[in-house]
C-alpha cells in the first residue's frame, strides 16, 4: 500500500513541477514591458543667445533682448511643438522645411505653423546676424554684391530702411539672394519668411520691425531704431548666409 502511495506521490509531483515552471515563464513574459513607439523629437528648439543680453547696448537694450528671446521667441517654439504633438510624421521635418512647404501642411494647423514656424526661423536668423562690437560697412562678397546691385552701401541702407519703415504694422525687412547671388530687398508681414512665397529668395539679412523688437527703448521711433540697428549687424554671418544661398 505504501509503495502504491509513493508512486502516486511521485507521479503527482512530476506533473506539478513542469506546470509550475510553465506558469513562471508565462508570468515573466506577461510582466516584460512592451516597447513604446519611438517618435522623433519635435523640431523646434530655442537655442540660447550667442551673446549676453546687454551685449548689443546701447543700440538694443538688455530688457528688450531678454523679453524678445526668452518670451516672444520661446512662445513660437512652444506653440510649434504643441501643435505638432498630434502629427508625428511632421515632427520628423525641420521647421525650415515646414514653412517652405506650407501647402503640404494640414489645413487645420497651417496658419499656426506659418505664424509660429516663421517666427522661429526668422528669429533664429536674427540673433545670428547681430553681434556686439559689429556693424560698420559690409565686408567680403556681400559688400561687392551690394555695391553692384545698389550702387553703394548708403544707397542700400536707404532702400532697406524704407522697406522697414513702410511695413505697416508688424513684419520684417529683408535682403534676399537667389542661387546666382543676385540681391534684392523685400518686406513681409507678421512672421512670414521670403521662402514661403519664393523658394529662390533666400534671406541673408533681416530686421524685425515688430514693436516688441524696439518699443521699450525707441517707443514709436521706428526710423531711429532702423538707423541704429546697423551698428550691430554681423557681416561675417551675413556673408555665410550669402554663400549658403548660392548652394541651395
């Protein structure tokens, strides 16, 4: 009788052990975390200013630079990234690409991308083409092209400042180059960028004439701001953009 009982016990244990390990294995599989889908990071990023907030004084004051960069530009960046949360495919594109191909952006978010994407691209360039202890007359290939196109630097400044002064409300004045290096002056409203309407109009120089760019220091004296702004233009950066335009 004991022998029979022993055999039954061995048989029972033999059945339980494989079942136990099978359950453990299934439990481990179930507990393993599933791989989350990896989405590309949103393309808009606010880089720090390449100089101190007060570096462009006395022509642009530190408080304006702080508010302009940390508040206005930051808002454009935040709005872009918030808008693109529901569009993972668009997150894989650069903001430059999005604003140059607005017709391919869903209509539901097209205006938001136009305004905020343009604001981000325009301001990213704006910080780069200014520098402390800069200004003066142009140098390099841009200087030669300006003289050939406008006759002189003074004549160019007069036309460029007029484009900024005549822009009603908010907007930008631009110096653009085509792929052959030909220069022209244009102006856009709001945060529009020349590339939105003309893929062959690469902006190499732009001045922001939104009131937030100058009002704390200059109040309603936009013309004075336009005149003083030439003291902070970084011609080295402008020359780099001029070379880029011809490689596009």
